[in-house]
C-alpha cells in the first residue's frame, strides 16, 4: 500500500487578511502584532499568523524591548525565494505598483497622503464637499 500511495500538495489561496499581513510584515519588519493591527486598522486573528508561519514565509524574530515584551515577526529566506526576491530591497515601491496598474486612483491618493503627510488640493476639495 505504501508504494501505491500518492502524496500531493494542495495549494491553498491566502485570505485577503493573510496577504495584507504578509505585506505589512515584509515592508515593516520586524513588526509586532499590535503594529500590524494599527496599520491594517482591524484586529488580526491568531490563525492568520499561523498560516503564514506554516507556509514558511514568516517567523518570530524575538521580542521588542518595551513593556510587555511583544513578539515581533519577520520574513524568512523561504519568502524571498518563493517570490523570486534576492532581498527585501527588491520589493516593489509605490512608483512600481502605480506603473504596473496595481493601485487604483483612490489607493494611490491615500498612499501619497500617507507618504507626504499632506492632502492634495483635489483631496481637500473632496473632503470639503463631503463635510
């Protein structure tokens, strides 16, 4: 029977929460669970980090030297090889994502606002009209 048994790996798609969490860890590592939740704006389930660790893309990277000593997470070499990256510096930036058409106008406006810390004139007009 052991000769006739065939093992196959089933690939599972990551949930949107897992993809967002993986991106946050990749761009901000080392990062704690509370920091991930602050960036995403919602709580993260324990299962999400477990799935990423089970895939071999995320690992615990120690504890932050602050009160409570929260566990911090980082990506693994397996993450880099899976996505064809030599280092984290090879991750695409905002300009690369815009050029590839992966950011819609609202996302790019929000991204610009986050990186500059200021609202553009068109964003001010939109905010004033909604007020």
